[in-house]
């Protein structure tokens, strides 16, 4: 018998072997369940006793007493008091458990504040840190081009590293500020805490695999557009209009992720009000779009069937109402006495939409906006993901719009959600204001570069759809709205091509740069003036000046107000190649001047780089000359 017992492998019968090495996990899980059951039994007894008090047998001497006497008995008063406290205790118990149930099961999906602040929960942070994240690969999927990966530091520790610390800083996000892709792409595959019953009943719980994630960003193009904005403030957005891929997106000034690790360094970045390095200008800064917004007005005209409407041009400017200020073209100037000098864009004869778009006629698109009316403009705005509002005050109530994105989870969408662009379409704004909006000024000045890239992408889509922008390659393409018909989109593309390819177009610098490549483009330049605060170049501090105003008592008081100056921003939006666009690009450079001078050449460089990387299609990719090797001469044997 002893020999038989010695031959048994007792290790197979150990608790670790029988329960998958989870004894230490199952003990607290089991105790938790016992505690929950015990609390439930206690709560049940309390409820039973609460109702049982109503049917409690009376003492014999109580039966014949009057009701007034019974209410004054000490025993009756005591029971009534106990019942009240039982009810209070039961109510509080249900409230506490209901509170816990809400935050555990429902808040993560329905409560926006919880979603924004959940990353600060140390339990989530510890759980996420307990599992190594997968690698983040760019759209090509090559390990050598990984955007986020692991490496050993000088001390031999495994640390998270990023190949584009500055170029991808706004997209990846930091551990202290708004969570970016680095903290959200992997959250969905790291189940924080299994239920106690699951731990107790399952022998072996399969751990989630931290898979590598492929994003739509092209690493080389991302690096390139960052170089294009060196020494400048602004943003570049590159989308694929056919499937919504965010191919590249950069905001400058940026910051190094390594420089935002400590609280002190992060607060320095946050306190830099002049450069605002933490601000993603591509998605969360509002600009006046200038003439690039005429693309939106043109699309609205197609939707309303008014694309064939002719409008006159006036030597003294277009006046929406009698006595109003005239709206003039860029080649005209309104004098101090109210007169207008200069000539109309493209001459002062009536224009159609194609010629007006080509020469960027302010008068034409102001008249078109008034002809369309507030309701049609608001309808088109909603299809683009904008927020039409009634008053200018409503336009200042900024909010994020994650629903425009095609993402695997709300967390991913929230991490890169753009500020929702707004346009005022209320009945109280004047026809003059409505005309200014049609040409991209006035109350249309709440546009992000991301929004303008989406406006360019609609004519670029072969079906006239606005595709939801996506950053995850494994997300199936999804349309946000159907804005134009395929036929209308084709006509709109042709109109956009007159700006870049025909004489008199405001963006012919594009065709000059792309000469010999065979790439046809369409686009729109924009030049927009904006009041901006003035900062001291040496100290970086805001410059102020003394001003006077009346207080509540009607007394004149002095105060310090920020000094403002008129900044001229340079804009360009474009699509390429025209036959079947693969990129829709928006470029804005703060203080860059005319769109044709600064933003348009940058966009042309981005198209050339996309061509080099094969993003426009293999037919446009430069042909590399075959390598030639010098013939080797062998020595004949002597």
C-alpha cells in the first residue's frame, strides 16, 4: 500500500493544479460572494420584519381600549419609531447598492463626465499598467515603422517608446491630460476586473491578448507634414475621401511626449498661452475659413438645385438691403467715405457658379447664401456635422462631436473628437450677415481645419458621401451622410479644378508644382482676417493696454485689456487625383497671408509626398530607374 501511495503524483491533486493556480484569487472571490449573500439575507429579514410589524398580535388588554389610548401607549410609539427607522435603513441600503450598480454597469457607457474622468481612477490605471500594450503600427503594418513599441532603457527596464514623439503628440496623448490613442486603443482589450462569480466558478480564465493595433496614419507622411509647418503656427489634415482614413494630421506648435511626463513640465506646457503647444489646432481650434468656405456654399447650391443661378457683380459692391454696407470682392476696397474702388473679381458682368468659384467672387457667394436662405444652409451644415445655432452667443458654447468619427469604442472617439464647428442661422441675423457667411466670413468663423478637410472630401467622394473619419484600420468604412449625388459630386470636382488648373484661378501654383506628374487636382484658396491677441516676442507675455469703461454706478474706470491685431491666415483645401481622389487636404497657416502664397504650396508638397509614398495609387507613383551595375571583367588565366 505504501509503495502504491508513493507512486502517485500528488502535485496533480494540489489546489493549484486543480483550480488553475487561482486559489489566491478564488478565496477573496468566494468571501465576497458569501458577504453579498449574507447582506441579501439580512436585507430580506429586515423587509419581512418591517411588514410583519403591521400584523403583530396585540396584548389582550389592548383590544378593548379606544384608538386614542392605543396611539399613546409606549409600546405602540416605540414600534412606530422602529418601523420608521427600518424604512429609512432599507431606503438607504437600496440607494447605496443602486449607486454602486449605476457606476459599475451603466456610467461607462452613458455618463460623459465619467468617461472623461475614468482615466484618473487609480484602479483602471493599475490594471492597464499590469498588462503590456500591443505595438501601434502605421497603415503599412511594418514593425520597423511602429509608432508605439517597447524597448529596454539603459538600466535594462522595459519602457514604452514612440518613434514620432513630437509629430504624433496630439494624437497619442499624454498620461496627464486628455487621453489620446495611446490610452484608449488598448483599453477595450484589457478587461479591468472580472466578476467574483466568474473567478470562483471558472477553473482557468483566459487572459485577453494585447494585440498590436494598426492605425490609418502614414508615418512618413506624418513626418513630412510636420516639417512643412516648422517655424509656423497652423495645422494640416489629410483624409481619404473614399473611406474616411485619417492619413495624416498635425498641429504646430507641438511638444515632445517626454517633456510632459512630470507634473511640473506639463504645467509649463499648459501655461504657455502664446504658443498653446497642448492645443490640437487641427481639431480643436476655430478659424475664419475665408474663401475656402465657398465650397460649402457651392455644395449647398447643388443640393437646392440652384447651381445654374446667375448673379450680377456691382462696381459699387453688393448691398443685401437698402442702406446696408456693400459686400465687395477681394479686388475691390471699401473707402472710409463709403465709396468702392477697384474692379470686380473677373469683371463686373453677371457670373455663373463655376466662374465665380474660379475667381473667388465674394459678391456671387454672398448673393447665393441669401438666395439659399437660413434653413437650407442649416440643413447642409447638419449633414457636414456642423452645429447650426440661432445666435452668436450659442456659437460660443463649444462642445466635442465624437459622433462624426468611425471608432471601435466611445473612448477612442472621445480621445480625438473634434470641436464641433458652428454656423449662425437664426432668424435674428441680418441678410448682410448671411451674405458674409456665404463667402466664409462673419458668423461662419467657427471652423476647424478638420471640418474644412471634410468639406473638401465630399466632392472628392465618388458617391458624394461624407465618410466618417477613422483612425483604426480594422474599422469598416462608414458613411456619415449622403450630401451630393455622384453626378453632382463629379460636377463639383470639375468646378474645383478650375481654381488650380485654368488661367485666372487663384490656386494655379498647384498645377505649376505638379507639372509633369500627370496628377490633376481641384481646390480652393482662402485668405481670412482675424482679431488675435498680441504677445511680446521676447517674454512671451500678453501685451495689454489701458482702456476706460463705465461701471455699474455710471463712473468711468480704467482697466487693462489685451492688445489685439489683425492676423491674416492663409488657407487652402484640395483633392487629388481628380479622377478618383485619394486625399482631401486642408492647410491653414496663422499669419501666412494670401492662401496662394503660403498654404497652397504646402498642399502641393503634401500631394507630391503622397505620390512618392504610393498613396495616390500605383499609377502615379514615380518610376524608379533600375539599378545598373558595372560589368565585371575577369582576368584570363595566364
